[in-house]
């Protein structure tokens, strides 16, 4: 006779899990701070421990390989930046543009740039970071981003416009990283041009959808 066992809520286990999660978060947050303040080259285990006020043993326990910490930091950065969203008025692409602009102008975006560059340049950790970036690429694809915003990516022309906007925004983020958080003198005019492009796309998409619906009704 099989007797089902009831799951038990062990307070000690729960406390240990919460403490472990808090420690990992401190290490990741300290890594992000170091990347923003010092850059990748000076973001070392010693620096992360100093900022987090944790021992090297704690770092090694949670992240035996420093590459594990860097990869998880990148994943956390992506997740946090994707949570940044604006309840802005406008069409689908304009909303995507404004939300994306808000993300690349966050101070933490500099940490993302540092890890992107390290994926190409660092002989020790680059391969692991490059693999993590590749695995997460779908999160930022036109189909995923536009569908999440309530639209669609219909053809290569749509994709080209999306990538034009995205690559330009990355340039804005890079400009702010170089300028210690300050935007360039021409940032506002560039953003204005991008908004005009997005609005034109949204108007055309709305008109095409309206025409499609009229044809279906005839």
C-alpha cells in the first residue's frame, strides 16, 4: 500500500533559502555597481566582496566560477531592464520606442554594455558571456518585442525599422555610458526623429489593418 506523504514546511529550510537568495542578490547587485562605477576590467572577486561586505568564501560558495556570477548578473540585468515600462500613449512601435529609450538610459545599462564588450574581448569569460547573450537574443527579437506590445512583425521591412530604432537606442545608451550618465547634446533631436519614424509606421499599420477589416466584411 502506497501512502502519500504530505509536504512539510520546514521553517529552518525556508530561512536558509531566503538567506541564500539574499546573499546571491547582494553579490549580483555589487557586481552591477562595480561594472557601472569601474568597468569590467576592475570588476573582480575582491571588489565584489568589498562592495557586498561578504567573504570570498561566500562568493565561492554561491558562484564557484566567477563566470557564473557574470552570466547571472547579465540575466538579472536583462530581467530588471525589461521590467522598465512606460504607460505611454501612442501606437505600438512608439510605445516600444519610449519604453526601450527608458531602459537604455538607466544607469544599469552601462553594466550591460560592459558585459557585451567583455563577451568579445575577454579571453577568460568571453565565451560564457557570448553564449548567454545568444540564448537571450530572442527576448529582443522584433517578433517577441512587438507581440508583447500588442503588435506584429509582418515582414523584413518592419524588422529593418525595428532594428534601426534598436541600434540607434543602443548608441544613445553608449553615449550616456561614456558621458557618465549624461545624454549627448543631440540626444533629444535623435529621439524626436525616431518618434516620427515610429508614428509614421503606426499610422500606416493602423490604416492597413482598417483596410483589411473592410475587405473582410465585403
